[in-house]
């Protein structure tokens, strides 16, 4: 266990709440055990931990993240995602293989979406020459969570969204049966609709989206 993670693990264990843990695990379809520490308390404990042990340096993030994800409790995975989100503006294309590794490790929407939108999306917006390479890799992957990443990484780009790329990525999986892909399609279109509602409306009219995707896409239009 990484020396920064080990005492944090002990702190989380000390603050464990069995009732919360059961509810939190159930909310995540019992995919992960939890300490039962909700996000505000988790972040406060990490803040106190960082004051005592020091905030992790950028070059420590890979080892810390892998150590956190090697442990079963979901709060530790969320700590790793939070650290990457905090440092996203300092990261570059060389960090994307690790981001991809974390997206495909113990995958569920909470970790994937943070890494896709707030880490991969931030890196790729700063390095547009990398977009085509990584988008193609993710949308063509056999891993559904990487497909979701390809659809969502532009979700906060507003007017800078590459609409042609987004629409092409959606078209690749427009008939996908999985809830999380259908939800991502609708969510990405809803986000684009905030800045270009006409484009989203036209796209939705021209495609046979799942009811979930269409409902999400048109929610505010």
C-alpha cells in the first residue's frame, strides 16, 4: 500500500459508518464495498490528511491512484479520481494511458464520468491534435466504459464542442442496448443543446435514438 494511502485507509476505517455503507453499496448495485463516508466528509478527511502528510506531488499520482484502486472500498477509488480532477490542468497527453487504465479499472459511472469529463476532456481540450487519436481508440474499443468516455469527454466544451465528432461517435453506438451508453448519448446531446439547440434538435430528428437517449437530449429544449 502506498505510504500516502495507508494512513488514509486507516482514517477512513476509523470513520466507517455501517449504515451508510450498506446504503451506498446498494446505490451502486452492490458492486463495491464502502466505508460509509459520504462525499463532503470524505473530502474533509482528505484535506486534513493532506495537511498532516502533505498533498501528493504530481509525479506521485500514478502510484497513489493504483494503490487506491487496488483496495476494495469505493471511497479510496473516489479519492484517486478527485486527485486527478484537481491536477487535470497540469496533465498532458502522456498521462492519458493512465487515465484510460483507471477508467477500465473497477469501472462504474462515478469514477468513469469524473475521469472522462474532468480529466480526459481537460487534457484533450488543451491538446486538440490528440483528439482524433484517442476518440477513435475509445469509440472503437470493446470496453463499454471507453465508448462512454468517447461520447462524454466533450461534455463541458460548450461552443468548442466538435459536433461532427460527437455525432459520429454517437452514430457508432446509437443502437447500443446498455443503459449507460444510451444515457451518455442523451446527456452529451443535452449539454450541447445548451449552446446549440438547433443542431441537437436536427440531429435527434434525423436519428432513431432510444427513448432514454431522446428524452435526455430534449429535456431542456
